[in-house]
C-alpha cells in the first residue's frame, strides 16, 4: 500500500489520505488534489461510494441486490447499474479462468464455516439453497426492461462477489475520483490496490505487498505508474477450521497440505478486479500452473508455496523495487 501522506504538497498540489472500514476490509484512499477543500471533498466521496457499493453487494446486508438475488428462488430482481457491472464481471471471470474463479461456491463457503461476517460484528448472511448441480454462467440471466436491469438466478444458483467485489470497488472508486477532478488517486481495499493519475512519488505509486515467508525482512515493494495489484491468501479470512478459498472441483477449501499448494498470490493487472480474479484463480490452480496461467495472459505475479519459498514470473521483476 502507498505510504501515508497527511498534508504533503507535490508540485503545487496537496496529497491527503483517509482510512476507513468497508466491505469487511480496511480501505485506504490517497488523493492528489488542487487544494485542501477539493482533497477533503474527494475523500468524502470515496467513503460514500464505498458505502453505496457495500449496501448493494454484501451478502451480509439483507436488502442488498446480492442478498435479494440469492433468496429470490429464481424470481427476477431489479438491480442497480453497479450491480449489473458486478454480475457481468463475475460471469466473465468464470469464463476467463475456466471456472477456477467461481462465483457460485457460496453454499460450499457456508458449509465450510463462513456463515457470519468476519468484520467483528458477527452479522449472519441470508440462508441460501444448495443447487442440485454446480451452477454455470447460463444460470445467470440479465434483462433490460424500460431502462432498468433485472436479474434471475436459475436452478438454485447463488452468487458471492468475494474478492472480485472489493477489487471492482477499488476500480470504481478510483475511476470516479479521477472523473471528479483528482490529479491522482490510490485506492486499497483489503489488499486490492488500484492507482491512477499522478503519483506523489516521482517514480510512481509505491506499494508494499504482503509476504508470509519472511515477514521480519519486510514486505515486497512494487512501483506502478498506473494499474493495479491484488493479493489473495489462505490466511486472509480464516476461522477455526477453514479458510475462504474454495476449490470448485471439491467444493471445499483448497488443501493447504498439498505439495502443489500456494498460500499467497499477488497479481499485477491494468485493473484491480482482474488482478483479484487471477490472484484467486492461481491460488486454486496451484504452484505448477500459476505462473504459466499469468504469462499466457501477459500478467505478472508473485506467489508463495506452502514451504514459504517465493516464486515470481519474469515480468514481475520490472515492477519490483
């Protein structure tokens, strides 16, 4: 994540940052603005955007679009434009990863123990049905009627935005702040980082990413002119008997004891949503194919296996500081 900036001035512009809790994660927003008033307004807007997206997408908010879809039992539900964008990304992510990123594993996630929010409030998610077979993207129907979008989930399907939701939220917030006048912006939502525009640092946006292998030696640092990096880990959301990364092939959390298992994956991409998609997909795929998956798509990444050994693609070296 970018360093705090609390009051710095860069080439006649001010740099301000804010931290708050959203979507079950700590969010850090850094803006480069013309003056203090604009910076404060942009940071306030970032909070409002995050609240609005969480109210639409959280499975722990009974009135959210996602919760209403998951309990509609196949009936059509009117959804917001932001939720339509979310669902289209969920479908595209499933297809782009051959199902390794799977938004339909919510029943398996609940069965594994992730029934209540891990944000500390203990809020429980709405009950979901178990599909007769693993759903596919054909079970998601979107339709536009008189300028409004409606969605149906068929055959017992339910969806969980998972990490894709926070990555997409980081993208949306960053892009909207740029449109509203920010000279530069960084949004980090639970480790999914999107940056755009002018950076306070002359080399670019300086971002520390998590390491599990040698934390005493410090984090790995990358520098981006723009773009995104996302980190997914089996250590991010845990409970007494499991973690949140589900293997669609088994409908259980990925086996951390398998020789090929990864415990952490960081991926660089143009947007945080796709960085997150492939960070999760590579965790599911395992060490032997993770790098090949990224290189085939022109992406860069860093991984840690169960033995703590760091692995990275060749392209990752261009960003490492």
